[in-house]
């Protein structure tokens, strides 16, 4: 009985100490995050990064995500990509990590990687407006207006009176020679933003 009592007591002590350890770890991590926010606010990105590296765990989604952002803001794009990729590996369904990844990828001109991430987002959330709009913009910039049209159309169907989406949808229709549709859309843009220069240019191009 005495041996059993000592075993139970030892187990309780281990449990308490383990709980204290976790509590202390969380406190240290939270303090590191707080310090990183303060450094970020003053533009000291390297110091913000070092704050989090002091408590770094490669199994922490939150720390990797935050380091992805801070490295991007600090101009360390390659490092940023690596941290965002770790966050994605840890949480494959995370849309926020994929959206974060596209910032350094864009800065490095890795447009295929950017498109890959947006397409991965759309597999998870086909109606994601950010991914649809940005993919539409990429294809529009590449003069692939047929591909751009389907993405802008999705966004406009979800947000029929959104200024930016309407404007891009209108221009895409115009580039494809769909002048009747473009005219209707440009006029809707002018309801949202009277006198908009780009919409007026589009209407003048039709007339």
C-alpha cells in the first residue's frame, strides 16, 4: 500500500510539474509574440524575428506563420517562403498561410508559385474572393482574358456591386470584344463611383 501511495504521489508531482512547464512555455511564447509586435510597430523587423526565434519550435504553426510575415516585411523573402511553407505543412487546410506565402513569392517574381497557392486555396474554398480576384488579375496582366473572365465573373456573382471587381470584369469583357456586356458593367461602376476615370475611358473606347 505504501508503495502504491508513493507511486500515486510521484505521478501527481510529475503532472503538476509538467503543467507548470507548459504554463511557463506559454508565458514565454506569449511574451515573445508581444515583443515581436512592439518591434514590428517601430519597423525593427530583425529584432522582432529574433524575439520569436528565442522560443522557436518547428512544430508551432503560429510561430512559423508569424516568422513568415516578419521575414517578408524585413525583405528576407527566401526565408519568409520557408517559414510559410512550414506553416502550410503543419496546417494543410490553412488559407491564411497560403495567402501569406504569395507575398514573398510575388516579391521574388515566382508567379507560378503564386498561382499554385491560389489554386490550392480554391480547392479548399472555391468561392474565395481574394484568390479568384488575384488570379483574374494575373491572367489579365498576361493578356489571357478568357481565363481572367471566369475568375472575375465568380467574384462579381458573389459581390455584384464591388467596385474593383466590376471594373476588372468590365475591362476583361471589353478586351474580349463583348462590348454590350462591357458597357453595362462600366455604367454599373459609375453608379458605385461616379465619374470614375477608368470606367469613363472604357465607355469612350466603346463609343
